[in-house]
C-alpha cells in the first residue's frame, strides 16, 4: 500500500516548505551580496575599486599608473636619452604592460620598444627600468609622463572612513539624522497608540467613518502634501526647521501607524479588557496597563518601518530642512556634497553609504522578530 500523503494532515509539514525556505535563502543571499560588496569597497582606495571588482579584493590586481620621468636627458648619437625606474629609486614592483599615452597605458609588453609620436621610443623592463629616446636635435623642454600597469597586493585601510567622519562633515550629518529620526519615530507612535485604542475599544459617533478616512489616507502620495504643508509651516513659524520635519514625518506616518496598531489591538482578548473595566479600571488604565504592553510587537513593527523610512528619506529632508550644510542629514550630504564633489571617488561614497545603512541594519536585526508578528496582527484568531 502506498504511503499516505501528509500534505493535507494537520500538523504535518507542507510540501511547499522546502520551496519557501529556498526562496527565503535566495532573497537573503541576493540582499547580502551587494551589502558585503559595499562594505569591502569602503575599505579600498579609488584605483583598486576602478581596477577590479570587490570579489577580487583578496588577490593582487593590475592597476594603471602614470608617473613623471625624473632625471636629465643625456645626448647620444641616436638622440636625447632619459633613463630611470618607474618605481623610483627605492621602489620595487613588476611591470605587466606599459604605454606612452593615457589612452593606451597597456599598449606594449615589458621589454618591448614602443614606437611613440615623432619618432620617439620607450622601453620599459619588467623590473621598472625604462629608456626614453627622443631623436630631436634639441633637448626636450620637459620630461615625459610614463604610463604602465603593475600588480598591486591587497590593501585595506580606514582612510575612507577617516575622510568622511573627520574631514568631510559626515559626523555632523550623522547627528542631524539621529535628531530627525528618533523624534519622528517616537511622536507618531505615541499619538497613534491612543488613537488606535480609541478606534478599537471605545464606542463613539462616526468611528467607522474615521477608520475609512484613515484607510483612504494610506494611498495618498505624500508629494501632494509637501507644498501645502510647507506653506502652513512657514505661516506658523516652523518652516524649514527640525520642528517642521518632525511634524511632517508624523503626519505622513500616522495613517499607517493607526491602521497597524488598531488591527492588532482589535485582536487582543476581550475578556481581559472587560474584566479590567468591571474591576473599575478606567480606559486610560486599561490602555497603559494592559493594551500597551500586549501591543509591543505591533509597536515595534511600526517603529522599524518609520525608523527606516525617516532615516533613508531624502525628499522630505530637502523640503523641510534648511539648505545650509549644518542642517544636512546623511542622505542630503551624500546626494548634494559627496556625489557632486567626489563623483568618481567610489571608496569615499561606499564608506559614506555603509555608514548610512549601518544603523538601520542594527535596528532591523534587533527588532525583526517582532516584525512578522506585528504585520500578521488580526489575520488569525
């Protein structure tokens, strides 16, 4: 007799569990790969990042260099000759290719005699010794620039972090981001918790209408409210300030907060709340002593969303914060300063980006166990 199929038996593992686990592992790996790459790149210099991918960072990589030839020309029967070593007097290394122009730094192999413009020649040995010959009648007015490629051993340092934290003002932007994010996360939670309890356990007129309006506000784009809200803030004297951005994030986050917390509070055991009221507890006592402690998973779930949203926000920060650099948060600092002045310095950008995501990563992994419990609030009884 064939073995019975366990897929429909209560308590037995579903046949889709393996597929689900593999999908989760795939998504985690897909997310970790660029994060690890960003971390590794933040410890490398610009030339290493340009020359190779982060996965090759543990191995020597070939990089292109440009050096000015030192010394004085000596006249020979064939022309004006200049000799030296591309690594300098005390340097050491191995040349893998060389060239006479920036556009072709790897045109010739070590030991070859490269033909340059106007009859000039250049020979570079593998150990870096070079011979530059100019057949002109007069001595060249300036020494040439030599281009070559050489394998560079792995090199990791904290120079990028030192630059952005102590020389570029990212430390001030980090403090500004905390100043914006912490109040903008706590204030809507406090307001939404009271509102959610009232909508879940208190009976008053138009309660259903208010719930419907809150659900409708979830789909309203925040871009529609930016100009009216900024105009209102300017009228009451808090325009483009930390107070203004706190209230802006509070307004944008309240619909989701109230909706999420109400769904969770509705699912709490009714017997506990009714017993407390029978014993003479007021609504405030029931809320603070019973409902609020039991709603911690939902509170933590919303806190994760709100913290990540406000920490990574760029649009609201550019609208509601002053334009001077002393008030910049990290997203504005990276977008307006680093991308503008250091657009090709990928090491600096990688370090700044990893600093900006380090705190959200800590918050997420610290509170992620409450995330699913909060999101599934009210889905099962």
